[in-house]
C-alpha cells in the first residue's frame, strides 16, 4: 500500500468509525424530533391522503425507513 493511499484511507476510516459510534443512543431531542416528524406526516395524510395503493405503500415505506 502506498503512502498516498494510507493518507487517504486512515482519515476515512476514522470518520466512519466516529460516525457509527455517535449513532448508538438517542437523546430526548431526537425523540422529540421524531415525534414532530410523525405528527407532520399525520397532518399531511389528513390534508392530502394517498390516492392509490402504490402511494400508500410508498408512504408506509418512508415511515418504516425514517
């Protein structure tokens, strides 16, 4: 491995490791934010309901992923 690759690879691995370590616990602000997001989604569904089965499926996938 060349020195150039080591210079590029080491910071990338460190940033990735730190990013993963920071995602373990959720604080109260993150839980409150998620609650607000869900409330906003419920309001959007009440004002503009999904029109077809594909749109309903897409919204449920969005909720499951986010």
